[in-house]
C-alpha cells in the first residue's frame, strides 16, 4: 500500500472516531484514545520516515476537537 493511501485511511479512521465521539460524548475519551493510537502507530511505523504532517494534523486540528467534546460532554 502506498504511503498516500495509508495517510488517507488513517485520517478517515480518525474522523470516524471523531464523529462517533460527537454522537456518543460519554465514550469520547475512548474514541480519542483509539484515534491517537492509530495516528501514533502510523506516524512512527507505517511510513518510511516519521510522518510529521499527520502528527501535526492530529495535534493542531483534531486533538482540540476531541478535547472540546470531552470537556463539554458535547
């Protein structure tokens, strides 16, 4: 599988977990943990070099959304 395809699949999975968290705010912490695990594993192990772009997307765009859902109980 090409790195571009892996990147797409990881982002798609994370966005699905984010949607799940929005629909199920009581389970949002678990969704955040699963999504982070996928990003962390993929960034470090599935690319030839560390995928900094994917890690930054998580840190700057996605993690704050998860944290807001968890904090507010959505």
